C-alpha cells in the first residue's frame, strides 16, 4: 500500500476524519429547495463532496440556470455549523489512528478554518492538532483538486512533498495529492465503493495503523 518511505501524513478532514459529509449534503439540499432546486442525496453527494462553494454555485448556474444570491455561502455556512455542532461524529478509528502515528501529521481541508474547528472540537479530535498543523484552502485561496494546499502544508511542516502521504476520501482531494507528487491512500466507508482505481483504498481507518504508526 505504501510504495516509499514517508516523513509526514496529511489528512483531509470532512469524510476522512469526521463523518460530516452526509450532514453537509443534507443541509445543502434543503437550502437549495428554497430556490426551487430539487437534488437527490446521491446526486448531490457525488457532485459536491470535496468541492468549494464557488464551484458548487458555478455548477448550479451552468446546469440549472440559477444564480445563487450573494448571501448564500454565508447563510449556508451558518446552517451547516448548527447541524455539525448537533450531530457530527468522528470516523470510526480516527482517534486511535492519530494517537498511534509517531511522525508529523496535519489536516489540510477545502473547508474554512471555522468549520474545521467545529469538526475537530465536537468530535474531540482537536486534541491531536495544534493550530500550526491545521491548513485551510481559504488561507491561500486555492482549492483542491489543485495541489497548492497540500504543497503549502508540506512547506509549512518543512517536509519534501514526495515524502508525504495524503489520506483522502474525495476525488478532488485524491487528484490534488497525486498532482502534488505525494503518495495517496483513499478512504471509503462503503466497502463496496472504490471511487477511483488511481490509488489504493481502505474502508476502515484501523487498516492504516500498521502502515502509518
């Protein structure tokens, strides 16, 4: 599964460390209904997971002809925050995996810092990360699938990108990790689903402990 030596691990957050994606997609679907748009959960999940709000809004305009109002992102984030505080849970095995890793690791997420903080604090995973090890695409204004966020995280940790392993659940994140020249391992909680054959996949985070510890 791991093809070369590594010096650091970069984790995505949503869908990789915390089970937030179903919550976020549900909030988005409900909000879009207020603008006359009806999307099924599976469709929205496949289209939008791992994507930033700008690209989501662009897809909606291109495919449905609806220009979302300027207040949409901020209102969506507010509704999302309430829902996450109420019910977000860690991915099973996340805490045990993080506790077992001796080498440097960090979070690099397309989400804003505020959302990352909610996810990590509500699930108790914040104990494993200092502020200097939490990176948001909003910090550099470049989002996955471009590799910039992962390259930035490696630079901040003073680690050669080729010596990093990325753990990702989204196609956008997987593509970003590959483009950054990093080793990538995919995670999918559904054992019957492997979204791409570009990288090896695990379906339980405990499968990674022996490889990353």
